[in-house]
């Protein structure tokens, strides 16, 4: 296994606001963490009813379905950045507006099972992407949202982003479960 799969990214490898995500990821093989994490998320959410999946803990907050859809959309974007930078594409990539993405996605019209299946497949694709990378590719960098970011950091951002949202789901949505 390349050392870059176990080496945490330095804080210089990502924008300061991503520390919220990177700091949530435990030490270890990031590919194993990503693989285990999706299994835990599926187990947590797969038995929810559609009524539960449409729950919002406040009127201005996303439903559980929207959180799951947002996690999938975000992972696609982060993985796309990793793909580009791992292939030595240094063209800067703009950011994205998560509220607009979620509003336009129509997640409420889909079943939770469908959203979870899509998210699982996205994660599977992400894992194959990173598994195919050499240690050198994992340390390559590019610019996204006006900040330098390494491919390795993007793997940690993906894991930390899911961890962040699963924590919110546990604390604010599933407390009565």
C-alpha cells in the first residue's frame, strides 16, 4: 500500500475551512476508512421509513433525504477534483453552491432507498478512483475554490464530510430513533 494512503495531509494541503472535515477522520488507511464508513452510514439509514426520511428538525433545514443527496453530490465533486489533479490537470476548478445544488436536485421526489443506493455506488466509484492512484498521484495538487488542495487531502475531505453530516443526522434527526 502506498504510504500516502496512511499519511494524513498537512494543513497546507487544503483550505482552512476544510479542517472541520479533515480533523474528524481517524488515523489509518484512508481507503479502508472510506469503505467502512459507507457501510456504517447504510446501516444507520437504510431502515428509515419514507416519512422519517422526509423529516426536518427545523423548517429551514434539509430533510434526511436532502442530506443524503447532498453527501452524494459533494462526494462526486470532490472526487472529480481528485481525478483532475491526479492526472496533472492544473486548471483551477471553481467552487459550488451547496444550497442551490440541493434545492435544484429534487431529492424529496426520490425514495430514500434510491438515494442511499446512489450514494453507495458513488462511494464505490470513489474507492476505485483512489485505489488506482500511485503514491505520487495522491500528493499532486491543484486549485479548487481558489485554494490549493492535494489529492490526498480530497480523500480525507470526502471522509470527513460524510462523518460531519452523519454526526448531524445522529444528533439532530435520529435522536428519537
